C-alpha cells in the first residue's frame, strides 16, 4: 500500500484550492521537490509533511487520514473506524 499517489493528489488539490503557487510554497519545500511530491515521483519525509501541512493550514494527521481514505476508496470516517 503506497500512499504517495493519494498524498500527491491531496497536496496538489489543497494547494490549488488555496490559490497557492508552487513558488509560494517555497518556505516549506523547494518548488522542484514539491513538483515531484505532487506528481508522486518523490517520497515525503515527516518533516516535509509537517512543513507542507502547516503551509496548507491542515493537520499532518488529517492529511494522512484523507490519503488513506482516498487510496482505499473510503470516507475519512470509515478509515478511523
């Protein structure tokens, strides 16, 4: 089970919903690395997950739960059961 594609999609969707460019995220991660994360070409460390989550104004745990739900085709509530 790889959460990379689900985390990639969520980071991209949340960033776009907040109208943030990859360059505007540069305080949390370099634009090139973010591009690779958003395209599931690069793994994300816990430190980077925390930094991205802070910049996106979402709890890191929430991002992981949402990624699990997306990957399994479940609602976030179902993942927590």
